[in-house]
C-alpha cells in the first residue's frame, strides 16, 4: 500500500509522501479558502488515488458539498464517498439518507457522529475491501462550540487511533484564532503534523509541519474556481 498525497503538487513534492496512519491538523484563519483546499484534497484522494473518503461536515450540508463538485465539473466516484451531515437536521432541513449520506442530529451528537463514521468505515474497509481511507472532519472548531475540550479530545482520540491502526489518513480542520492556546496545544498531542495557513496583506500562504524532516516553505496560493494554485513562496 502506497503512502498518501494531498493533490497540491508543491506541498506533495516538499513532503515526498505522507506515511500511512497519519493524522493531520489543518489550522486556518477565516476567509482563507479552507473549504476549497479540503475539497481539492477530497477529490484528489477519491478520483486520482482511488481512496475512500469519509467527510464529517458541521457547517454545510452533504447535498451542498455534492452540488459544489458537480457545478465545478469535478467527478466524484460515489462508490468511495461517505458524508456524515451534522447540520441539515439541526437547521430543520429535509435530511436525505442514501449510500453516500448519513445524518447526525447536530454537531453535539458525538455518539451519533461516531456511529456513522464507523458505519462508513466498515462499509469501505470490510465490505468493499478499500484499504486506503481518508477521514476529514470539518470542523473541529464547530464541535468545540458544542462540547468541552475533554469530550472532544476523547472523541478524536478514538478516530485518530483508528486511522493509525488501519493505515488511513485523517485531516481535521481547526479555525485559527478561535480557541485558547491551551486548547490547541492539547489537541496537537493527537496529531502527527499540521498543515498551517496564514493570511498577510490579502495573501494566503500554506505549509506543512511535522510531515517530513523539516517544515516545508510557506507557499502562496490562490483559489481559481475549484482549483488551489500555488503562485509563489513567502
């Protein structure tokens, strides 16, 4: 089984590869294009690398995510896509469940979210025999709004452990500046490395830390439609 890549060439080249069983904390400020980055990683993993993708969404509906890919002309192999929707029921919307979508009652329903992640995991890993699985949680910050750090830490500990044991890849989004330093420091104990995003003078920069022998450079990027483009270095 080969290791993992993100689909952002310059970052992938600098890291060389992400080893199996890695858990990564994606730390980004608001309005930095984090969703586009996660969508690109999702598409690259499913379409290019033929991984199964389990996405937990706490701020946009599963239907909206799938519509975004369709509107941008990006094909998702739905046999390898599972979305745990934590927001549609909370907003009183029409919650649809099918092979690709399972609904939790809200971001506070960590037991329900965990059960649905496990259902997708078993479906991909055991029934479909897909051995490369990515778990994306977008976002940990929203979950922290509803639960205390001890509860969230225990929840994440279960799934970071499962990713390590199965040789998967976990990416967990956290909003920069929203949490106390002690909270972030506590959470970092669960992760093998970070993807860090900074915004300066209306420019956005991204780097990886802890995924190779030294941090990558900060790469400046722009979002063009559905594409994350590296346009320079810091």
